[in-house]
């Protein structure tokens, strides 16, 4: 299977995720978790997570709503692209989706698999036919025995699904589901008090991930100086994004034909961490820039961008060019 890369979806210390297609099947969209170009100090952790994903994907093979693992080699993991809309966008409010999601968890349990990361709505999808799908098996566990640990982890998967149901279809919760939501298991309580704090320290401080909470309004603070420095170059739009371990960064888009290096010299990096020249802004009918679209690009929220692009076919080529040149490839989002 020969992989043809198209779009870098995200990049961090543990992998580079790239969508593309197969030479043999150009219409078949696939995803490569690329591991052969990682820095030496994260390679062992990255392959540890990759091996968990490999075991998990092999164990759930054939279950409708799970990705198919196509290839494993020194380059990384190649899997099918799962067509669907992330939960935070689809916001299912009908019982059928949640029933199918429960079916998916049941079938995974029969294979001894717990996902362990379904608390993230972006790991749940609604497929075009309204079914449930789940992705990202990096933290999945394959259990040889159906003992206490397996039952607790399976219960947590279900409880996290019910948290999604509470967020998007609270009116559908049954009395027993409400009781389950109200009772966290002992391991979950211990994790929140101990392991989660260690996880946050490692990810936010050592590996520079951040949700960006508790920060100043950077646009209000540094925006005037940025606009003044760029006043002679062209119109600019300032967006925020999650800055590694330090809160909020400013991503500046400038409508001009200057090269990036020249723009970078005009604005100090402590004022605007990222700056990108664009040939033309996506615009509303009244001519004002589509700041909503530029904010999604700055935040690297590609799933939401795909929905927007499909709704604006006349701007697809323009947007694809801006997206292909984007400079933020992380998947961190700002916590409201």
C-alpha cells in the first residue's frame, strides 16, 4: 500500500497525523500516524502509545464504527479515514445515536477492549447515516481477563458516553443513567486527585501543551502595536490559539504579497507568536473578513473547518491554500 500525503492534520511530540489516499485506490481516504521523524526523546513513548493503538485496532477489527488498521511499519500506522462529524459539531439529540454508541461499547467489551478516551467529544463521530463511530485508540486497553480493572474501565467508558449525552441530549437521560453519572468510581476519583495532576504537569509543562485558561486578553493588550507595525503592509486579522504552557498566543493573518520572513521582521515574536501572509481573506457578502474561519484555522480545528468549507464552495480553493500554509499544527483548544 503506497500512501500519498495530502494534509497535515496535527503535529506534536508523539506523532504527526497526515490524511491522504492510496496510490492503488485514489478515492479511498486514509490517515497515517507518522512516527519515523520524531525526536529521540519522545520516540519510545510514542511507540508505546502506538503499540496500544495497534492492539486496540486489531482487537476491534470488524466492529462497525471503528477504524480499520491497514498497515504497520517503521513509518508508522496507516488506517482508514472514518467519515463522520465530531460530536461537538453534530450534537446528536435523538435516542438512536446514543443507542448505537452503547452498542459500539458493548461490542468492544465483548472483545475485551476499553477505549479509555471517550470523554473527548472529538473522539466520537456521527456518520452520514446517523450511526456512531469512535476513533483514536492510543489509550485503549486490551484485557485478557474480564476482572475488576476491566469492569471499572468499561464502566468509565459508559459513564463518559453518558456525559456526552448529558451535554447534547440531557432530556434523553434515564433515571438509572442519571444515577450512574452522579457516582464516580473510586479509581476515577483517585485519578482526578493524583494521576490527572501528574498528567497535566507532564503535558502542560514538560511537553508544552496548554488549554490557555486564566490568561490576559492578548488581542486587546498587544493588538494595537501589531496593527501599527503592519499598517503599511495590508489588512490584518488577529486570532488567539492555545500557546504551549504559557496561555494564549496571537496568530496574525495579513492580506499581502510579502514573504513570511519580511513580515516576521516587522512584528516582534513576543507580540504575535505566529504570523501568516495570505493572498486574500475569505470574506462575508459585505466585504468584511471571515474572522470565524480564520479563528478555526489559527486553532487548527480542521473538523469544523471542513464543515465550513463544504458550506462555502465558492471559497474552497482560497481556504485550502490558507489551510495548507497554516503554522499551528497542534490540537489544543482554549478552555472557555
